[in-house]
């Protein structure tokens, strides 16, 4: 089961996905709200925090979560404060009950990862791709439009056109034809 713990939060934060199952994890920790209480309302314990990237809105609550649940944080770059263990490009990572492949997808930030599980057809897109053709900002430090386009193309080529769910770093998850939103993001990033 996947639940967005930041849904309805009015503070500036990323989405925070609780993925319950065999390995209960948070995908991103968010910022500026009590995510620890939100986790405790749903589960007794966490096994890990997995990061799409380390922009402040995605990791502001990281220390509170790792302290409260005595868990480690996993991300692309362990040289960044708070990231305890590295996830390599193409490495398999268990989120909940499924195995996901980690895809290094820079362009928004150098340490950005997306996570894709072919079965059951789920993509955690972080801040690379959003609904309705939106895509990650490239005007921040480490942002690069051409690299972002390459990363979107990589995801588009990797995922199945029958993708069931796309969970994004901001805004609503996409459960109706998410592959079309990925294709549209690839087009829009080239036009902007």
C-alpha cells in the first residue's frame, strides 16, 4: 500500500510516500510538517527512508524521521549529509512488497533517482516528471535542461506503456494513463 503522508499539508513540502509491506519505507521525508506523527498514525515502525533527491523540501524532516524510528537513509550520494547508504544506478531496491530498479536521473539535481517496479507497474518519479506534462525545475543549482530531457527519455524508454501508477514529488499521483504524462513531459521539456 502506498499513502502520501503530505496530502493536505499546507506547508512547503514535497510529497512523502509511506510504502507499507515487507520492507516499510518512506520515499522522501518532506519538510515543515510533523511527518513522524503522520507515520505513527499508520504504522508502528519503519525499515528505511529512501530519497529521490536531497533538495530541502524532500529532506527537511529526514533527521526527525531517522531519529524517531532509528532507521538509515538511502540515496544516490553518501557525500551528502544525512544519506547513510548509496543506491547505485540500476540497483534493485525493495519498497514495500515489490522490487524496484533505481534509475539515476539527473537534470533537476545531480543525485536524483526514480524508482520503477515493472510488476506492479509503479514509478516513483520524484521531481523529474509531474502530471500533465510538467517536469522538474532546471533553474536551481545542479539543474540542466538537456540532462533533464535525457533523464526523462531514459525513464520513458524503460517503463512499460501499461504503467499503472506514477507517484510524483509534488502534486497528485497519476493513476489514469500515467505513461501518457511521461510522454507529454518529454515533449514539453523540449519546448520550454
